[in-house]
């Protein structure tokens, strides 16, 4: 849309005021803009230029809202306009927006500006800028400049206005405007005719420097240009849209959502009648919708090499618009109508035909991976350079069981003891134990620590193990320098920490233990341990407190203030906290422990903008007041604070100052292994309805949060796997992108004015499916082949719902994990006497389980009747 009718504009036919009938006229709405450029993508965009190849950006009804959205992020923002549209009030608002959003706490500014295309003064501007009223232009320009916002005046030089350049310089200096003189592109040794609506000649705009150049004759309205011939001339094409020397990509996106290399290419794709435009129109027609951000995410378009159809033409000069605009014979310096996109993560390229064959409803191809999988594969390469068994988590991650002085790096290896004497002198010995240092040495040498069998087994069947996934996560990648310094003998401050403060828990889940749950401990003290048999028929005692005490797993029995491990932790905490990127409290049930609320208070008083904080909960605390108190504490963490952190540079401000919530993000990990009655049976103490209600209460009353459901995938999880996935999908639908909306939070600062803090829609429902390994009579390996179809059906259901663009469907790595579980079952299924033993133990265990709890396994799990015969 545009108010002007400039003779040289491709919006019109034959240099007339007649709009090209092939042109699709539309404006981008703020809703579309946010869909095309979601929060995660906005963080990667370095610079914006809102231009007017077929119209004027100020004609867009939502232009202020779009500018307001872009100004919430770092990077430059520039808008080009003829200045003759809209009101002085709007220009004033934009000026104020640019001034307020450009100021940073450290005194630096981000570039924000409007470029006014004004080709002369009151008596000449309208000659080229037909229909643009001078008084309107100047009033809007003055309203904008009075806000002290940056303004640029682009002055196209013609014969009729060059005598006014000196006067324009005086006006520009007086109002603090940057004046840029330009030669009109495409007017090389020729003049420009301006036609009336009936295609009669109105006047001729003559070249600025030389007289006597003839005016060219534009093509008639109904002229159909032939396809251009391939260029045979020697030379090269230099294109800024894919600069090989930088990590930045230059792209253009038109109002229809098509992603193109630049505005010169874009001119030819939407209704232009030049012969070279026919060629670009044919290319776009062949591409269809694969380069449209309304259909596919921009990151996916760039990553799949869609634009290579243009860059591949540079060598043979097969696309005329590229040669004529940026080839050897083109000597002009021109300003491209583009977006600068900082895109370091999207460097891989795939053939165009691989992406072109994709149908929107199809399941994603395996080579079209999510960013999470790509990061994992990049980590796999990094680890391989070191050794075949290297894992960053052995250094950068720790799980601390302060109840009994046990630790491991992640939750897969067996726990081992901390040295109580070492932690008195070196608090970090809670993590940097002698055993971990030995295992680090093994990994550096390419040896496989036996405690890491979980990952080795997954890799043996071709899967991506957690060794690969975890090493690709940001906290692990940020630890690489620390790992180099520590190697196998030094200490390291972990960036990912899980801690268990207390065994207090109101649940006694079937696979849990008295050392992790007080309710389990009470049951075993009352009824004794469970009796099972080994392969030889010898009776063994399961969850025997006596055995757990012998192995050092039962919690410290004194008061918490006398617990040496807890004492060492809180002394280490201020130092540990400085580098923390992920902190997770497990249990027991964390909401029943005072240390959880002590952590929440500490974080509010000592904000850390880098920290992702999470708690693992059963979502059914014994008192609802605990859940309410917990949510209120989280609301405090979501308040915007202003602070200085001298230990950490803020790349956003360029100094050590932060304007942020107290933490980066909070996640609630919810343990849930099935749905309905079967979930309640597995996790004794669970009220499934209460869990569902608390999930909604939590999500509805917090903003900077997400939930991750952890399905510890066991034999009893399998029958209801599809129903479990349907529950996940229902939550993702409820909290979809469109249903979330955008929230704006005002920031109070008596010294500096800040733009509102914006919370954008994002994925709030996540899923993980780790395999249960022990007890062996509860893991999926005891299941016969007749149970495979339950998992197959769930995988099929997930693959039918893979559109995650609005945060509703399932991600490829989630599907891959369930497929991994199925592969593990098929490769490691118990057989023969081993299968009989574990199935027999399953029957015996759940018979005792039912007697103690008043439950009925056969009624709750009719799917297992054949196994239990």
C-alpha cells in the first residue's frame, strides 16, 4: 500500500499511476509478524530495515505495534518512508519509542531511525514523489525530529532538484538530520518519462548531471516479456545476501511472507513486467510455498538451503537480475532493502529438492532435525575429537544427595559416597570426588566407566544417548573451558546441579525406596521388606532398610543443622551459585522441605539472569497450602529487578547491569508415568484429578514458567502410552501460541526509563521419557512382543501430530526417545528363564503391594492378565 505514484516504482505499470493488476496488495499484521518472527528468532536478528519495494511501511495499519515489538530486542531498526502518510502524532510516538528503546544502562545506544525519502523541497519533491503533499511530509518530519530520534534524509538527485542541495543541507543541519545524496538506481545515461493514467506522456524527469539523454519508453501494460537468455559475458557476481566471510545472512521478506535474497529479486516476483522479472517469477512459481514464512519457520527455510537456487547461479550467471544488479557491469553503491539476520546456528545446508518434497502434513524427515538434535550431533563430533567415551556431564553436572552423602554426575550411574573429611576443607568435594576424577581420566583415555552403562547400551543400538544430548546443551557447552582447566585431577564448579535436601515424601511409588521416601520407610518398618527370588530361587529382600543402611543409602538421622553434607552445601552455595546455569531440586517431595523455600528466597535476594531453576514434584503435596505458598514465591521471582553483577558481563547491555526477572526461567518437573487409575497405582499416593488441577493452577498463575512431564518409562507405563501422549497434546493445545498471548510488564526505575518487559508465547509443556532400569521386574524388558503395539501406536499418534509451530505438536527428539525405548526393548528383551524369573517376581511383588495398599493389580491392569497366568 502506498500514497505515492513515483514514475520509476515497480508498483505501477509503464511509469503511470496505474497499479499493476498482478500486484497483490496487503499489509502484514502484528499477529502475522509475531508468528513469522517468534521470540527465539528475534534474539538472533541483528538489524531490521522496513522498506517499501511495493509500498510504504507507514501504510501498514499495525506499523507502530510492529516497531514496538522489534524494539524490545537488541539490534538496529530502520524504517524508510516518503513521509506523506499518517499523522504527526504517530511520528511523534515512533520517535519516542526509538529514543526510549535505544538507550542502554551503560550509556550506549542501539540504532533506531526513520529514513525520509524526500527528493527536493516544497516546489520539487512532488515531481518524482507524485501525490506526496509537501506540507504533510514536513510536518511529520518535524514531529519526529522534536523527539530527538535519529532521522535520515535520502535525497535522489535529478536535474530539477540539484540546485536545492545546499538549501537542503542547511535544513538538515538545523534539525539535526543526516542528509544522504543518492543517484537514482536504474537511471544510467537516460531520462525518466512520467505517464498519465491514460498512458499519455505527462513530463520527463531528466538526468541530474548530463543533458540530452533520451527518455526511455516503458513497456505497454499488456506486454508479455520473453524469458531472458543466459548471460555469456565474463565476470563475477558479488552478493551481500550470502556473505561467506561473516556469520550474517542478508535476506528480504515481502508482505506475502516469501523469503528472497534481496529487494531486486523481490521486485521481479510480484507483478513486474521486465524480461528478467519473468525469470524470477518462474523460479518462485517452481518453488511454490517452501520459502514462505507463513508456511514454514524462517530458521527451517534458511537451514534447508532454499535460497541456494539463487546463490548457485552466481558461478554461471544464469539469473539475469543478479547479473544486472550486482554483476561486473554494475558499479553503483546501493542500499539493499533487507533484514540482517545473525544466524550462526543455521549454517548447514540441504538440497532444495529434499525440502521441496516435504508436504505440510508429512512426518518430518530424519534429516530435518530440531535444533536440539543438531546441537546433540555437533556435541557428538566435539566429544569424538577428545575420545570415544567423553562426556561433558562428568565434569559439568552433578547430582547431590545431601540426605546420605551420595553423589553421581547425572542420575544414570550408581551413587557413590562423598568424603566427609574432604568436604570440610573443600566444599566442592561434594561434586569433585575421587571416583569422579578417576572416571574423568577414563573418559579422556577413551575408556568406558562401567557405571555409565545406560548410555553405552543406547549407543549400541544406534541411539543418541544422554551422553550426547546433555553434552549438546548450553550449560555443557559453556563449561568446555572449565573442563580443559580441570582435566582429570582438578576441581570444577558445575553449571548443572541437582540436589536432594530431604527424603520427606507423601508418596510411595512402586519403583522408589525407603531412602528416598519417608512414606516408603514407614511402610517397610511396619510390614517389612518385599520378598522376591533370584534365578536360582533364592529369596531376596527388596527395599530392606537393613540392607540400605549397610550400603550407606539411608538418610542422616540427626537434625538437619547437624548434617555435614547439608552444612557443606550451604557454605559452598554462594560460590557455586555464581556460575550456575541449571539448578534442580529433587526429593523426596521438595515442597515438603524448608530448604526449597530457602533457595527461593535466596534467588529473589540474589538474582541470576543466567539461571534456569527447576523443581521435581509429585504435584500433590500433603497440604494444598504448600502449593499455594510455592506459587506465591515464584511470583516474586517473576518481578523485574535492576542489579549489577560484577562477576558476569551482560552482552545485552554491554556491561554488568541487568534488568530482568530474578532468574532466567523456571521449570516444574512433574513425575507422571501413566494416566488415571494406572498412574495412581504406579505412584501410590497420587490423586490424578488433584494433579491435573494443580498443573492448570500453576500454569495459569505464573508466566515465566514451563512444566516437563517425566514419564519414568516402566512396564506398567506401556499400556496407556497413547493416552498419556493425548494428555500432553491436550495441554499443549490449551497453552498454544495463540492462547498464550503476549504480556507486558512495566519497569519502575527512578533514574532511567525502560521499555516494558515483554513475555512472549513459548512452549510451556515439555516431555521426557527416560527408561526405568531397576527394579528389573518393573522395566519394559520383561514385556513380551504382544505389548510392542502399545508403543507403536503411541509413536504413530505422535507422528500424526508433529506441527510444533504453534507449540501444539510433538518434537522429533520426543518421538526419537520413544522410538529409542522401543528399540531398547526389542534388542534387550528378557528371554527364557530370565524372563520367567522377572515376570514371576513382578507377580509376587504386586501381590504383596496389593495386600499392603488395598489395591488390585489385575483389575487396574487387565492388559497383564496373560503374563500373570
